């Protein structure tokens, strides 16, 4: 049997061979891009696959013109700000992404993680001294922490897979999702025993500045995937907005500094992402950007001057013919 598959810790799927009469499953491709199986000849000697390549760039825009912006450089998927206005982001130094930090004027740029595994989803503590991130160093996708200079890297979760870490406003804990169930968990930032917060599937939450609420695209009463606000840590729904996510990919949400609005990314045209602002008092959402091309993969507003760091780009797809399987 041939299948599109990946190890849990691998960032990209490949074409795998699964022997039906004994033997171990194994990948038969090792592409730097994602490969998905599309067809195969009867003798398995010709295989048709689709190769998907992600092309993204990071832009910095002023608050008064969010649809503009200067290109900072190539990125990967995720961005975050330090309290002093530096940008922490993921970018591929080879075939897998690492965590970097840079000043937005281009004056300094430093690689914080150097590893062949995947490093993504940075979150910076309120005092700027600690960064948590997702890593697959130990063959499973877990949460790690490090100093802001990249020192003292260590694993703080050890489950079957975790994602979307968020440091709480008091800097004491990290809230994250289980990749297998989508359930919400909390763990001390120094490590320890995790505590489950909810049995509901809630991905990529955004904690309010006061730490008493969080926002997420969750399930509303009618089963649709809508924008909701819940209490933290009780996870009781307090608001349910008529904003339906355009696709199942976890959408980024960020609170405004005054806690009065939510800014989120959604696709108002096929494969075109834009930013919207939803007031928490229930007024209609307001469109903030007017992009006509590319998806938005992540964004974050600077805590100093409100500048926007945004990751935009697209997937490109090619047909690939594979031969030589014995």
C-alpha cells in the first residue's frame, strides 16, 4: 500500500510504502517540500505526486496603513514581538524552520535555535526574558522554553504532541493545545504537571491583556465554528460572534491593548486573507486591510508603537513523477 503520511514530529508529509504482509512502513521520498500521493501505476514503478511549496515573507506596516508595509525578509509561519520592539519569528535556515530574533530596522538578526528539527510558534513572556516555542527535537511535537538570547533551551511538556503555546499575562504559565484532541492545557512556565482546562476542541487561543478571558474559533451552540470569548481558566462562553472561519486552519486572533476588540484573520475571497476587528461589545466587525492577493499565515502588533508584523504568501503546487521503486 502507498500512502501520504508523516512521522508525528516531521513537518512535511511524504509518500510512504506500507507492506501488507509484514515489515515496517517507510518513506520512499525525502523531499524538502510536502509531497502527497495522487496516483500510481499497477506495477508501482511510476508514482504521481503533488509537491507543495510554501512561499512566505514578513512585512512591517504602520498602524495608519496596515495594507502597506516594508518587506523584512523571507519567513516561515509565525511572528511575535518582544516588549522592547524586537521581532521573534520562525524562518527556514535549511529545510526546516528555526526561531530568530531581529530588530525591524535590519540592524541586527540572530538565530536562536539551530537544529535539524522543526521550531515554530514563538511566544514571548511579558518581561521579555523567556521565549516558549514548539519543537520536534525529541521526535514528538512538544513545548520548549529558552532565554531571550537563545540560551538554556529545555523541554517543558512531554505529551503525545502539543501546539500553539501562549504565555499568560502574569508570565507564570503556558497555555497550549493537545495536537491529538485539541483540548486546552496549562503548565507552569518552569515546567511541571500540566492541568487540563477544557474538553472542548479549541485551537490557537488568544488571552486577554487582563488574563481573565480568552478568544478562539470554537464551536457555537449550532455547531458552527465561530469566534467565541470564554472565561479563563474556567472556559465558560461569555460571547459568541457571528464570524465563521473561512477554512479549518487555526486562525490567528489578537486582542487590542485596551481589551475592547479582537483582531483576527479570515479569508473574504478564495485564498486571500485580510484582517478584521471585532468589538467585544457586539458591534459589527470592521475590515482593517484590503489585500487582493496572498494568504495571511500570522500577524502581531507591536506593544510599543502598534506596528504590524504580518506573514503573507501562498502555496505553489507542481506535479511530480516518481520512478524506480523496487
